[in-house]
C-alpha cells in the first residue's frame, strides 16, 4: 500500500507543478496580449504605463536594458504572479 501512496503522491506533485507552469505561461501571454499594443512581441516602457506595478518594476525586469520587456525577461523575473491584472 505504501508504494501506491508514493506513486499517487508523485503523480499529484507532477500535476501540480505542470499546472503552475501552465498558469504562469498563460499569465505571461495574457500580459503580453493586453499591453503589447503594436504587437511586436515586447512590452515597451510606453506600453507598460497602463500597468503601474509593471511600470514600477520595469527597470529590474528589463535585464538587457533595451527599453522593452521580452517574454523571456517576464518569465525570468518571476513577477507575473505578483502583478495585478489591470484592464
């Protein structure tokens, strides 16, 4: 019985991790879709103005200092889960 419990626990853990990863990817895509007005795949400083929390952290997230946030920078920042969803 212990073996079955371990397998179930491992399965539950894998599902939980995958769900979290999918949710973060969706949040990243939603943020890009909402804020990327020129549809270039990046969020510029001008586009970030509509989200004050993103604007507040823009300099920290923009690691290559090119003045725009890439999907990779957003993902690496870990800030997606802390940014409120603003329309």
